């Protein structure tokens, strides 16, 4: 009976190890940082006072002009300036102390980027720099106004070529 108890304990140990052993060699998906939206969060430069979250450019169909939509977070106790550079162009944005500024999220207050020369579906390299920290170059997605949440943010006439064709059903398929 002693060998039977020992065999049962060994089998139980193998079952437990088999059921939980995968966790020892597999990374947890919840620990992987990612941008959970259409935009990107720009990696923070060490010492940079301003954080850039969910940056996306909403452009006209020709990709000539874009509206930068993003959240700028300043956790410091002083007002800070963020410089943005793309191509040969640049602009600055002032972010008040201990605040969050939403850029380009309404049609009345866009942050227009001229001469982006990037069509929707591509990315626009933008260099972000704040404070005394070295800047960060990020590939910001360029989208058009085909998604409902972006249709009012397209610069210029605000129209995008968004005709959506519904594919014809395949013969014999039931719907």
C-alpha cells in the first residue's frame, strides 16, 4: 500500500506541474505595453516633462495637410513647451502646469500640420521634444475621416473618400 500512495502522490505532482508549468516559460500578455487605440503613445524621453498619449494624424485624402490629435500630459508644477517637427516644418504647443491638453479633438480647435506629404494609411515621422530632455522620434499613424470618430477632424473641406462596398454574397452561402 505504501508504493500505491507514493505513486498517487507522484502522479498528482506531475499533474500539478503540467497544469501550471506553462506559466513559468510564457510571458504574461497583461505586462506587455501597447497603444490600445488608433494612435500611438510616444515613449517618454528621460527627463521630459510632457508625455504624449494616443497621437494620430487625421489627414485629407491627398495627404497634404493633417490634424494632429493627441493628449499632452504635464505632471510638473510649471508650464512647459512641446516642440513638434516633421519634414521641414515645426510648431510648438504650450502645456500648463499639472494639466492634460487635448489637441485636435474638435473641428473648432485643430492642430493643423502643413506639408505632411503622407497619405492616410501610412505613418508620419514626428520628432517630439520638451524641456531639456532629448527628443523622441515617433511614427504617428495617418488616418482619414472614414471612421465616425474622425469624420469631423479632417482638415479643409472635411470630406474623405469613404465609399464602402458590401461584397456580394457567394453563391450557395446562407446569411
